[in-house]
C-alpha cells in the first residue's frame, strides 16, 4: 500500500483521527505526570512523494532514556495542552515550528513505568520541512516511511520474567524500537490500516522503567 504525501492523504489521516475514540483517563493515571509526543508526518527523504514520520535517537548525554529511540516530545509545562506541548517539543528538539492547524488528532494515552502519561499527537508538517536537531537532546533524526511500519513481520512481541505483560517491538531500519515509543507507533500504524488496537497494557523493557 502507498501512502502519498499530499492533500488527499492529509484529509484521509485527518478523518481517521477524527473517528478514533480515545480511551478515557483512568483514576490510576491521575498521579502520573503529563507528557506528549509528536507523530509528525513529513515527506520521505529517499522516496519523494511518500509520507513518513519523524523518529529520533536520543543523545547519550541525557540523564533519562539516553540513546533510546523516541518520538519528539516531553513533559507538558504548566498550563499547556498536550497538543501545545507536542508542538513546542517538536520545535525544541528538531527545529520544526508548526501552528495549531497542523494538529490532526490524538491517540490513546500511554502510561509509562517511569511515571508519565504520554499522549501521542498526530501532526502534518507539510512539504519542505527543514529539520535542525538540537544536539543537546537529539543524536540523529530519521524520516521513516509509513510503508516501512505496516508489513506484519516488522511487529513482534516478547516476554520478560519481570512482567506478565507482553512487550511490543517494531523493526525499523534494522533496529528494534521498544515501548513506550513502539506502542504508540503501533497504535498509529493500526489506525492507518483500519484497525482499532489498544496498547496501554503493553509492557516496556526493563531498561525503560527508570
């Protein structure tokens, strides 16, 4: 299946987001710190005209989750909505400044072992998105074509002795991306192919618990 980076596909993703019914926030989630990430849709680097999303590799210098694969994002500031936080973090991390009209919708909140409730915010970056990664936070930024995450074989599940919940992983560019990032990408991928899949119960590897 092709995912063209054009106005027609933007309308299609907008419609998918509009029809996505988010899970309500549970009582157990209220003590968690709010955070947001951006699933930012851009034009693919190699396959011109194809839609892709931005994925970063966090710098090893970061105190938390250094070196891990991540969607651009972070903790919400006081008074911010999750959409505002995702847009701010997108600019701070990769130098991509977008307005509120770029937001297409929200996916389910994902509670992390490290005490955050992360909301994925789907945004459309438009053509000619110039990226300037912040070297203090981002080691590298990658444009991952949507067609690379939709084949069945790229998604796998694993078990660990520390939990009875399965870990979800996505194979991207020869690397296994783990939850929480993989869980949110997986739900987005499922939405793109017309399936409603909940992901909050997927586990994270132990190294991501801190």
